[in-house]
């Protein structure tokens, strides 16, 4: 073992001596006069290549931006969304300007001040005026961007107007559940996560009479145009995120921590179809948190329509109590009289995706109900 250690030490010392010797040679050659013959034409070629790379890079970056414009989202369909877009493009403009200026100077200087015989670079250790310029200007620009961004964030995340139309959206693996306030009171009832089961996906609390006319949907959310919309957001299981790209809406749905987002949509679905020239256009609500294997399917349609159409659609919907009468067992005795109007007359309801036919037998002794799925 001792011999192995000694051998490794000798090898290490030999390598160290070789490295030190080569470094000393490099230092001596650097401190001596420049051999013009060793530089040759490679220096001029590299200088020219700097300009070529600069031109090709600028052309390529410009082409890439112009080509990618076809994939950009159209103008935002919400009031706050256009403000967000303005701040985004303002920041991008400032960053692009700084990027172009610094890189043009970088590559131009590499070509302009390449080595030439008889040229000697000037050197000075400090320049207070120059340091002040490149410190103050970026600081002022950054302060303006931060201040304008803060004002936008403050306004966007402020309390929703009192006349805002309220909806609840609940995320679960792997779909969204939207709860609408009923047409009778236009109020969302209370909820309790402990009440969640197969017949009550969102945990609606039927001890609150405001819940009696609430109805839900897992396929689409209808909202009125030009009216403040308040989304109350929560999650049943894991972290999700409500994302409405055309409205510039994005807010996480966090288990145990309700969140919210309000906005005003000022373009109906039909208007966007006309503006984009795409008659198949449709708003959507997607999830932007990787919430599991079925994350890709977590999306529902968003329909923006005029107030009259929205009201008419809401009146066509049935409260959850009407399609799920077993929930009536959760209504307190003192409130059952008020809830009676929302329950089926026979105490039972057919599933939403079925139709029922009654067939009388020849003797008229009984009626047979058959369910056709």
C-alpha cells in the first residue's frame, strides 16, 4: 500500500511540474513582442466573421419574430387583458432595444478594434461619468416598469365591483365543475368540503336556502358580455390553475385555500368568430398546472353572450336538487317547504342523459316506465 501511495505521489508531482512549466512558457510568450507572422490573416477573417454573424443574427431574429406572429393570440377580449398586453409589449420593446444596441456594439467593436500593427489599446481604471450613465438609466427604466406593473396588478387584483356576476369554478382530477347561482336569488349557496360525495361534487351545503336553485355544469361556462365577472376558485384534490388565454386570466386553484379573479369580457364568442374569420372559434378554460395523467383533458368551453341570451340560457337549466333528489335528505325540516318547488313532484328524477316513456298495458291495470339510454 505504501508503494502505491508513493507511486501516485511521484506521478502527481510529475504532472504538476509539467503544468507549471507550460504555464511559464505561456507567460513568457505573452509578455514578449507579438509575432506578426504567427497572427497572419486569421485575425482579419475572425473580425469579418463577427460582422457576418451580427448581420445574419439580426436577420434571423427579425424573421423569427415576423413568422411567429401568426401564432400570437389575438387582441385580448377583456378590458384588463389589453392593459396587460400593453405592459408586456412595452417591456419587450425596451429589452429588445437594449439587446440590439449591446450586441451591435459587441460585434462591431470586435471587428473595428481588431489587432493591427502599431495600434495600442488605451486603458483607464475608472470612469465615474460612464458608470453613472449606465447605472442611472437602467435604474430609472426599471423603476418605471415596476411602478406601472404594480399599479396594473393592484387594479386587476382589487375587490370586484358590487354588481359583479359571481360564479364558482372547482378543479378536480380531471375536469372543471362550474356552479351557477340560481335564477331565483342569483346568489351562490354555501359549501362544505366535508359534504362532497358522488351526488354532490362541489360540496353544496343545503342548510343554506340560497343553495336550492344553484345548478352545475362540467362542459361549459356561460357568462354575459360587458359585465364584471367574479370567479370564485377552489380545488378538490391537487393544485390546478384556471387559465382563460383570450381573456388574459390565470389564477391557481389551491386545495384548502379559495382564490378569486374578476374581469370584464367585452367581446362575445360570435364577435371573435367574425374578427378572426374562424367560425369554429371558441373560448376555453384550461388547466396550466400538471395535475396528473389526465391533465391534458382538463378543459371546458367558455361562451360569452349578450345579457338576454345568457338569462334565457340560465332559465333553461335545472337546479341540482331537481336532477339529484336524494340531496333533499340534507335539507333541514324548517326549510323543506321552501325547497319543495325545486324537487320533482314524484320525489324522483331521471338521469339527465336519459328519456322516460310510460306505456299502458291493454287492461289499464298498470303503467310501466322504461328508461331508454
